[in-house]
C-alpha cells in the first residue's frame, strides 16, 4: 500500500490507485448534500407555514413535477455524454435557485406563502434528482467489488456535507434570514460540477486498474435508448420491480413519520425561526450518528453480513420502532425513531441499496435508477401523505398510525431480504461469463 493511501487504509479498505477517485467522489457528494441541507430546514419551515393540512397537496404536486421531469432527463441521457448531461442537470437547478432568490427579495409576505409552497415542491424534486444523478454516476464509475468497500466512505462525505449545511442554516438564519442562504447552495452545486468532471476524467483509469473492461469512447458516448426506458425497465424486470417496491415501502413509512413530526412541531413552536432551528438540530443529530457509522461500521457490516442481511436492517428497525411508538406515543419517541431511521438509511441502507445497481447495464443505472429514485420515491411519498390524512380522518391517533405502519414495515423486511439475495446471485452470475445474468 502506497503512502498516499496509508491514512485512509486505517479506516477503510482502499487500494492503490483508488484514493484520488475516492476523494473526488466524496467531495462531489459533500457539495451536493451540503447544498441540499442548507435548503432543507428552509423548505420544512415553508411547508409548515403554508399549513400542515396542505402538505399532502404539496406532495401531490411534487409527484406530478417529478413525473414530468423524468422523460426530458431520460432524453438528455439518451443523447448526450454523461459529463454533459450531468453538468446541464446541476446548472439547471443552480439557475432555479437564482430565480427563487430574486422572487423572495421582491415579493411580500402573502406572495411568499405561495412561493414557499412552490419552493417546497421544487426542493423535493431537486433533492432526489441531484442525489440520484450522483449515485448513477458513482455506480457507473466504481465496480461492484469497489462499491462494497468504498460506498460507505463516499456516503460519509455526504454526511459531513449535510452536517455542514445544517450548521450553516442553524447558525446564520437568525442573522441573515433564509433568502441569502440560497446563494450558498448555488456555489456548492458549482463546486460539485467541478468535482464530478475531475472524477470523470480518471474514471477509465480507475476501472482499468480493477480489471473492468472499458474505453474512453464508451465512457464519453451517449448511453442511448428511449425516453421511457426507465419506466419500462422498472416494470418489466422482476429485480427492478422489487427495487421499486423497496423504495415505495421505505418512503411510505418515512412520510408517515415525517407528518407526525411536522404536526407536533407546528403545535410546539409558534416562532418560525425556532421551528427552523428545531428541524436543523434534528438534522445535526442524525448526521453526527450517520458519520460515525459510515466511517467506522458501514463497510464492516456489509462485509460481515452481506447485502441481504444488511439491506434488512432498516426494515427490521422500523418494525420494532413503530411498535414502540404505538406503545409510547410521545414526541421524544418520534424524535428517537426519526433519528434512528434516518441515520440507518444514510449510513447503512443507502450505500447498500446503491450496491444493488452495480449489477445492471449502464442504461438501467441512469434511467431505471433515476425513475425509481425520483418518480417511485415520490409516489411513495404521495401514498404516505394521503394515507396519513386518511388515517386521521378515520380518527386514528399518533399511536394508531404507528401501529398501522408495523405490517407495512414487515412486508418491506421480506422484500429487502429477497432483493439482497437476488443481488448476490446476479453478482455471482456476472463473475461467471458463461452464464450471463438476467435481471
């Protein structure tokens, strides 16, 4: 092991020739998540300010916008080299932020309620798109074997970025207000583009060092395929269909918990700055726990348990957590479950879920993955949001809603275990050229 990789080797199993790619990938994800977490507490406050009862409609708007945005994105993927379409995607969102910045400066309080609702929807679309594009690029650059070793550390870059973004908003929102912070996200997204382009420049050499056949022309050429390939593959492939089910069940349960948290926060805090600070403090706790797990535990857990058992950890935690919340329906229990679920997702479930895509062809990595990460994800949000409203209409309390989430989490647990086993089978089949894998 070279001196360059020595310090990192003490934390993770990084090999010679991988350090530069690992650090550029980590910087890329740091900037993406920092940019989002600067915006997230602002988005949450705007959503609550527009009325908690209106949140289901905002989730509906998010789903519709996500569905409309997916085909144009797939068209870019089909026609442009990855370096170009990823750059266009990120700079499009930068331009959007500049528009919001201008509108919030020149409008009054009444108009800002509606701008806030649009911003809530936009931020929800922005978050999933920029993160999905990041991971599609990463699973294209790194091999299956590298993913198990390195994805946890790359995700740690995101956690540091999320902590930094939360800290920026928590410390500056009372001094500067929310609007100027949008410009911070613009700068961070441009740095992310720079890091992505540097990583793309060394991607071919990285795969060559690990024995993966690739060429500069293949990496630079458009991926091709149709605009609706993401949808068609997500439905027709049993493997991708189960990834979609995993995503649906994850987001349904996450949205139920989010609405419980938002409802309690609206009652507990009347001051908007205090409410924004509360959301930011939860983010800081989540990200501190996530960072510790990612740096010291994620790769070790994946190595020890394998994909199937590791992917099952978050659903199992949800079964136990919602049952506990049903028995002890307090704000403290909600915060503990929210922190545990979000940290478990970022530190363990998300890196493991990305390993699922390393066995797929390039078109699926960019199109089917993006469709699942965006449209399917927001469909789960939609189901969760209106389910929460419906359960409230039927008179269910916090405890009753928590118990309703238990069987959903149990189905999710079975799905996760099957999916992990299937990934392990596909990976083994891909390593045997005579038996090409079917997904």
